C-alpha cells in the first residue's frame, strides 16, 4: 500500500508547484487585466489635465471579451454515450448532473480560451454522495507533468483557495493565509500557506526559478486517501496547435490589436472633443471694453444675425473641422484584422457596413471559418470532458465507464439556423434516406436529452393507446358486415338478395 508524502518531500513538491505557478503568473495576470478592462496602454504625461485623463479612461474599446464569447457560446456538452450505446452513460446522471455541470462547464471552456488551459478536479464523494467535480481557473490551480504536452495525468497538482485573515496575538497586525490542496495519485494533502507566497503580480518572472521559503508543518496537514490511482486533476487544453510550448489561449495573440484599438479610439476622442467643429476667427479690429475694463463681445451669434465691423482692415474666417472618417476607418480595419485572425464573422463585430444585403449562401460562407474554429475546440475540449466523466465513473466504482475509452460526448448544435430550414432538412432525411424519425430528434437545435426522453415517453404512450383503441373499435368504414354462422352467402343467390331473409319470417306472417 502506498504511503503518503513525508514532510520534507511535501515541502519540495509545494515549492515546485509554486515555482511553476509563478512562471505563468505574469502572463495570466496581464490577460486578466485586459479582459477586465483595467489596461489602456495610452501614454499620459505627468502634466496632463483632468480632461485629458478622462479621455484616456474613455478610450478603452475592449473587444477581447467578445472574442472569447464568440467561441465559448458555441460549446455545450449535452450528453455522454458509451461505445455502441444510444443512451447516456450512468455517470451522466450520477456525476455530471448532480455537480450542475450543465451550467458550470462554460467556465472551464472560457478559462481555457482565455489563458490556454483550465482544470477540473474530480474526487470521490463523502458518505455515499456522488463524486465531486470542481472547475478551476489556471490562476487558482497548477499541475506538474512529466511530459506537459502528451501526458494524460499530472504527477502532482495543487489548488489554491481564497485568502482569509488570521488574527494574531498583536492587535495591530493581521496576517492572511490561503488553503492549498496538493494531490498525487493516492492522497490529497490540505494545509495553509501565507498568502504572500501565492500572490500574483504581472511583473513575476516567466521562468520556473527555484521557490524559496516554503515550510510545511506536518501537524497541520490533513491527509486523505482518494484511492483513484491517478492524480485526480484533468486539464482542458485550448488546442493542440503548439507541441513545443503548449497553448497560449486566444486572447494573448490579440493584445497588440487591442492596443491599436485603444490608441485609435483615443485619437478619435481627442479629435471630436477639440477639432470636430468649425472655429471662427477675426483680425483687424479692437475689442471694446466696458467701464470696468472687461471685453465686450461684439457679436451675439445667431442664424438670423449678420456680423459686421466698421474697420476696413477687419477680416473674418474659419478653421474647418477635422474629418473623423480616418479614425473610424482605421478602427474598422483593425476590427477586420481581429475578425480574420480569429475567424469571427465580421457582422459579429459590427464592422461598419462591411456586411449588408448579402444572400443566405454568402452569410453561411462568412460563418464557415467560425464553425471550423468551434469544431476544433469541440475536439480538444471533448477529450477532456470524456476524461472527467471516466474519472467520475472510477470515483463512483463504475470500472466499465473508466475502462471505456471509446465513449463520446454529444455536443449541442448551436449553429444559427431557422427552424423551418432544419425541419425541411430533417424531413428529407427521413423520407429520402429512410432515416428513423426518432433518430433525428437530437438533431433539432436546442433540444436536450430531457426533451428527447419526454418525447419518447409520450410517443410510447400514444402508441399503446392506439393499440388499445384498435382492439375496441369496430370495423373500419366500408368494411363488409360480419356473416352469422350458418348463413354464409350462396354463390347462386340473386344479386342484391339477402339470403338471411329466408330464415326470418316477415312481420305479421304466421310461422309454418
């Protein structure tokens, strides 16, 4: 039986995990600041006026959240099918649904899109409860792999809690600590660390330098076995396009374009504030003054008044306004660059009048690249979701689910289509290709597994009622009347005669 890590080894593991975390802190903190609209990157001189600084504050034209949402909103896992089965695996209802992952899965995808990766921890439940799935941003979790690109499970992993204050003996001093949980393939180790050791700063180094000052008190470590045989943390990779350094997310490559948008917007605001209107000038005249020496305005401008001067040397003129179209065009061009690089349909970014009066086929062509991008992310994230559910099956004792490496997740179809278009296509599949209609129900956009289960129950109930109705119903209209036994129709009978009448005396006739 495996033994838990001793105090010295645990301290070394924590130091290595904190060093790896510090190596990524600067990059992720910068991305987080941009996403939260806290960075503008516009030069502000020390002598800048308050008005200037307000224009700088207004110059944030942040499209990065939209870049993330355009992909994340197309990702939604709606089922998990074991190999060779058409129904969901038992782990779907036993683990995924109790952990409210229908809603929480979005956080995993968004964090991975933003920073390049995210994590989910799966641990057995306590007192017979379902296994627990906990999503984590990479700003609050770290994992160490022997091969960071190809390994399925990490060697060690760590999650970091929220800092909380701890009162000390000195009333004037208050320290803060964070709870960390370290995991290996057999145990979890929970303890507190000073918050200063895990603080994040955009200026942190980008190399995993040795981390000093980590001391673990074994008497304050809570060790618990999880019995899974693997480190129970699953990594969600944004993509597998970089096999050298790993993914960086979709936000970091767009930071230069975001800076351009902010700078162009600042120039636009300056122009429309100080030069977007005509300015008039006059020369060759003296301004009259009142008794107190204050200048007297010679004109009261209005649309029905004319300005005039008695001096022949007076000249009037005006400075033309600044044309703002150059700033707007520059911003549109940057948005088109973002659209092309990230394969976002230009109408999503509302780029000027670049998309107008186009056919349905052209609109589908504009969305083609975006659909391919979402499809690639479904492939990458789908493997991680399958890994989470397999681990959930292992945590609940379902070895069949754990060993089923051919199971597949079912992604909801979020492609925007009209219901009439979908119904027409599915109807043709059923009629022309003889596809069973019930097999096409899950192809209807927005339909969930719960909807399909309810429809199947209603269809089976309707079929059963139909069979009962056919048993108790009479013959259909136009069917021949039943013939009484012994009164079969005679082949020699005259047409139109009723042979049964021969055995039945007429009303009022005597019987012989």
